[in-house]
DNA sequence: GCTAAATTTCGATTATCATCGAAATATGAA
DNA sequence: TTCATATTTCGATGATAATCGAAATTTAGC
């Protein structure tokens, strides 16, 4: 959770729990300890509680710990293959991340479907609205609710942003529905199907470099 | 045990056990974990095994933890007096910290001996080079090796930076050699001698406010 | 080679922590 | 109001860690 927050974002408890792979109760327990220890700050916003690092010193602290700690040894070929799959394409909460998520984001930027609105957010251009309407998703009728529309989410494996928020989530669930992507059993990784491979090329001008074999 | 080793000394396991108030078995168990975690190094010298911090980064890490952590409640008058001494002047790994370390750093900045080079580093000005040559230290002939020359190290008690790195270490060991400062028995604290008091005034334009009495 | 000192390893006990189901709380929406 | 969602609190259980006695290991000095 701390590693995720190192990017400087504020995230709600549920999302941090998902990322850490624990239940919300467990995450809540850890988060409150981290608050007490002056490591995190929380900002209450309605029923969401956004957690973030308490100070630049904490970020410096974590970088130092990473510098002092011996690098985590990958113990087996299987683990290393799994790591490759996870780096290639995975879900981050409910949207695409990894190489695929980042490349898709870059191609949407290049094609003028989205643009960088602020350090923390993307926005959908009118061209993007049209393009996604053709794709079968009409974002002009989708209600925002409390959720951010298109978060710029820092990708730990690619060190670049991918699209999160409602846009990322809606797009990703559509990709699952159309079977462009499928979950890899037991991992956070996803694989691109043959249908997806041609779909990404035609619709997003994106050549998916390596297809992960199931 | 780590707090004791922050003074920069090497100590045997038995002594660290005594200081921490645990049996040698318990200390040994913790020390071996700290070795595995790259926090400590051990030097075997006959049947004694001398433990010390593994790197300046570990010292910086611990000072940062102290800076982030909420202050510990002081339980007794004696503890409070000890705390005062430690806050006044102490060694941080191998360089000066506390009020004295911070004031010395400020006076070197004011007198143009050093300047802020980056958020993490100081640098020695040409005036500083001359001044230290007069003092008897020629930094132009000291090899850097892998160590940072003059780190801006955050001071937990003063919430300001003091000089670490090679510059801080070289200066501090010279101060011990000339008996401007001496260790306080059983603590990380140091005290300024009468010689040091006049020396700091003449050479660094620094009035040492309170002399810690032994 | 023997003995004493410093330290570690082993094993058992006790204390503490992590975890999650169930229930409570808080908020926003219908 | 009622329902759904986000989050926390409580409580029980299983896992992990701390601790130290006993015994093993290492080495200095005799």
C-alpha cells in the first residue's frame, strides 16, 4: 500500500485493500496504525477516505529503505515468468495497467482521444467521445457519481501513467466483455486474445507486441 | 541497540545486550536479523564480534524515522536531562548533530564556507577550501571514494539540516582529535570543552550557548 | 589439551500481531 | 425514509515473534 502511495496519489481504503490483496478490514487496521505513526494522512471526503503519505520525509524514508534493503531475489523460473506476465498486462483495481495499459494510454493520447488535464487527471476530448460512441460506449450519458472520471495512475512496472478512474474501469470491463482480454488464472495478469490483438490495432492503432500465452 | 550504534561506534554483542536490557541470546537473535537486513555489519575479532551500522544510509534512515515519529513521552527527570544533552550535541553515525551540529552548519553557511548545492547536498566553496586548509584539513587531496561529499542530513531534534557525508565525518573526527568535543559517558551525546568553546568562536564565529557539564 | 569467556543455536513457552467474519457506523442517493 | 456503498470496530482464531534456559561452538590464554 505504501509503495502504491509513493507515487504521491491519494487513494481510498478499499482500493488500497484490493491492491494489497487483503480484505478492507485488514487494510483499515494497518492504515489506522500508519496514521498513528505519522506515516499517512487521511482526508475524509463523504463516505470515501483518501489516504496519502504524511510528508516528503516519509517518501524519502521509503526510498532509503529500498536503497538499504537487498533487492528481492526472484526464486524460481516460474516466479520470473509470472512476474513477466504481471508486468506485461494486469488489472490495477478495475482498470488496465502494465505495458498494455500504458501503451493503450499512449495511443489514446497520440490519437487525440484523451488529453492531460492536470497532474492527476486525464480528460476525454470531443473526438474521444465520438470514438468511444462508435465503440459502443457513450460517456456523455454515464453518470460520474463520486468517482474521478479519468485518473492518471502511476504504473510501478512501466514508470509511466495509465488511465484509471471511471473511464479506465468502463473501458476495461468492455474489453473483458468483448473478450479482447482475459484473466490469467491465479494472477493479477491478463492476456490479449487474437480478437483483441486485431481489435487494438484497428480501433486504437495499437500493435500489441507480445501476446502472453495462457 | 541501534540508537546506541548511531553514535558510530562498534560494540560487541554482550554490551549491546546489557544496554538493551535483554539476555545475550535475545540480542544475538536480533543482531543476526539486522545483519540479514543489511542494517548492521559485524567484524569478528577473536571471540568478540563487533557490530556497527552497515552504512551512512542506515544512520540517515534512523534520523529520518526519529524526525517522522511522534515524540516519545519522557518518563523521568533523569531521562529528561539525558534527552537535553543528546538534543544539544551528539554524533550521528560519524558526524555532528543536534543543536551544535545545526548551529555549526548555519555558521559555515553564513560565512560562505559551504553552500546548498541541491536538496540533498552541500558543497564546499573555494573560500571554504582555504579556511579548512588553514584549519589543517586539505579537502582538495581527500579522495571521495563512493561516499557522498557533504550530505544535507535532516536533524530530528532541530528540524533543520546538518552536514553529513565525508565533510561532516572528517571535520568531526578532527574536532575529537583536537579535544574541542568529548564523548559523554554512556550516551550518544558529546560535550564541548573549554578549548572547543574558544575554538568554535575564533574559527567558526560560533558562540556555543550552553556547555554540557560532564 | 584444558578451561573460561563470548557468542550462537536449539527448543519450548508466552506474548503479540495479522487476518477476516460479523456487526456497527457514516454517507450519499432514490 | 430506505437502500447501497465505504469504511471502521469488535471478536475470535491462527500465525508469527520475542524471550530465555540449556547446550553447542569458537577462541584466547595457560
